[in-house]
C-alpha cells in the first residue's frame, strides 16, 4: 500500500511550491501505516516533558519523536530517549519568528522522510478518538488526502483543594484530572502533510485547515497549580531579562497567571456542584467559525487562554480519552 507524501496545492495563498518526485515502490517493511513525526521546542519544561516524549513514542514510534532544546538548564532534556537538537540562545532574531522558522524548517526536512508531521508544545498531548483510531498513525491513515488537520483544544483544569498535585510517575496523567474547558484558540493546525509554515505561535499556518472532530489536544498548562507557578515564573523572567515573547503570556506576572487558574478552579467547582457542565464535543457550527483567514495565514481564533479559562462551560473529559494520556 502506498501512502501520500506531500503534493502540490495549486495557487492557494501560502501554498508550497513544486515538490520532489515521490517514490513509486512499496515500502520494504513495516505495518503499512503512514509515518508520522512529532516535534516540539522546549525550554525548562520540567517533568511533563518526559511524559510528553513517552506519550508520543507510544503513538507514532520510539524513533519518531524530536525535541528541540532551547537552552534548558533544569535538566528536563537530559537523557531523553529520543532525538534532541540543542540550540544556543536565540538572539540572532526575535524569539517568535525564530521559533516558528526553526520548527517549520525542521518539519519541511522531515517531510522528505515522513508522511506527516505533528507539532505540539511540551505540555500538549494529542490523541485521536480511540473508538475510531487506534493511534495517531491510524488517524493519519484515515485522513489520507488531507493537507492540514486542526485539533480540538482543551485546557485541563486543576480542581485546587480537591485534586492533589500531579504525580508525573503515575501510569496516567489525565486519570488524575477530570475536567477541562474547550478553548477555540487552542484548536491549532497541529498535524500537516504538506510543506506550509506555521505562524502566530503555532495557532496558524499558511494553508487552509479546519479542526478535526476526531483529534483532541489536552493542554496541561493549567492542570497543576505548583507546576504552573514554577513555569510562569521562569517564563516571566525570560521575558523581563531577555525580552523574550513579550507579546505573549510570558510577559504577564506570575501572580496574574496563577490567579486565572484559581478563578477558573472556583468557577469549575460551582459548575460541578450545580451540575452545569457543557457537552464535551462542540457542535459543527462552532467548529466552522473557529478558523479565520487573515492575509496568507489561516489561524484559530477566540479569547486568550487566561480569559477563556475563567468562563464556563467546563466539560468532563471522557474516561476513554483520560486513559490515553
């Protein structure tokens, strides 16, 4: 069986140019599924990074996960069981164009060897609906002919005072967390089969896309109060000292970010007590309105993460999905 690689997409704005000829022979070995690479760029992400690597190695293969280390000093990228590319300080250009350029460039290279590439931050865990797809590679097989697939983005919420701190050595992370909030802005164009550059902090891409109702992304930034405090302080210091990502939440004081979680957690408790939870899957009309075309970029839109976090509705994560992360 042959699987599609990259293909031309015509005169669409932002479309890639002509491509090299693809191989025409069957693969000599393997299971016949598409090859999927997973990439991230990280700096001092803490214990969640090793779980991130473990998760995606189970989904796509032990040799198909790639971590770009942006000068971590917390030891999180030491001795990872995957390919790690270590970078110096990114001070040649401003941070966000550098990050998107490096990740898009790596993906472009990997598409010469892989059928598709998935980009996820170190606290973002993507899974396919297990009732329909056995893994992300099976999902890629089912979406043969797709150019870019967006995720359904969920911010996992820590019930402060009810749920304990995350145990990163436990068999499952989401078995320790029950609720989340669907966040349109997080419906990123995560999985791509074509050479199209990501932009807008990976919330956009230079190619049309839509959120796929079978592809879920669980964002663990707000899943643990202690880890959030630590990460927020590290990022705030990077913004203050290095001028890094000043237009993002990195520039926000730690107390402001932590307060957003505390407020969201309190709102969640009220929703649980009143049995006023929303439906887990958003409707098709809502999904259709998320992606906007702006110039050469198609991007997910919606309220910023911190504002969205403190507004209902909250949803219960299905058990079959919690078991996968």
